[in-house]
């Protein structure tokens, strides 16, 4: 989780990711942020976020992102 927080803070240092739970729904993260974020997640966690994983609920909070990452890691 710490590594994911570091990625997010590097991407958007102005956002309190620990408290925000509607990152997509409230427009905190936009499509450009998501493209960068997915690339960072793929590299840092050695996973492949696929198109079908790109659902708003998977990216609305750090908790949801981490759950998606863990799921992807367990599929390998």
C-alpha cells in the first residue's frame, strides 16, 4: 500500500488520497492521470491492468486500487 501511495503522491501531490474515496466520480483523477497511473502500477507491482479492469470503482479510492492490484497479482 505504501508503494501505491508513493505513486499517487508523485502523480498528484495536491490530493489527500487517504481521505478521498471518489477519485473518479468527483473528477479528482482524469483520463491522463489514469493512463500514467496504470503504467506506474503495471511496472511497480508487476501486473497488467487490462481494459476490463478500468472500471471507475477500481480507481475511486486507494483501498479499491490496492484490492485490484492484489487480485491481479494473485491471478499470475
